[in-house]
C-alpha cells in the first residue's frame, strides 16, 4: 500500500529542519522585495496524511510569509480512511492559512 516508511513518516516532526537543495547560483540570487503573494496548491491522492501536512508546514516555514497568500490542500477523492476522517473532522485547518478541499 505505501511505497515509503509510513511509521517513520508519522513520527517525523512537521516542522523538521530541511536542506536547501537549490543550486548555489539560485540561492545567491537577489529577488524583488515587492513580489505578489501566491496561493500554493497541493493536490494529493491516497498520500499519507503526515506527508501532506509536513509539506504544507515546510512551504510556510521556508517561504517569505509575505509571499504566501494561502495553501490549498486538494484531496482528489482519496480512498484511504485516514484521509477521509481528516476531511470530515470539525477541526481547524492544518495551518493558519490553509484550506482543505475534497472531491467526491
């Protein structure tokens, strides 16, 4: 079912330290300070919930807060019970600026 170590993924912190994998010339590049904010769309199907949430947290952690308007988590009709339960749970979104959508 999983092509990864889900047990380890579920125990890896959402706010883990990440490696900057950019090419050195990209990390040295100077960007405009007045760039528009963007919406980040994460589409997933039958993905481990820990992976989806960690990805959303990493986007927020590694991005300039002024550049992230929102994160849209779009579940494309997953059939995994863990994801169905998360979509039905009456709790707040996983991050302050995220919205979870689910197709039927």
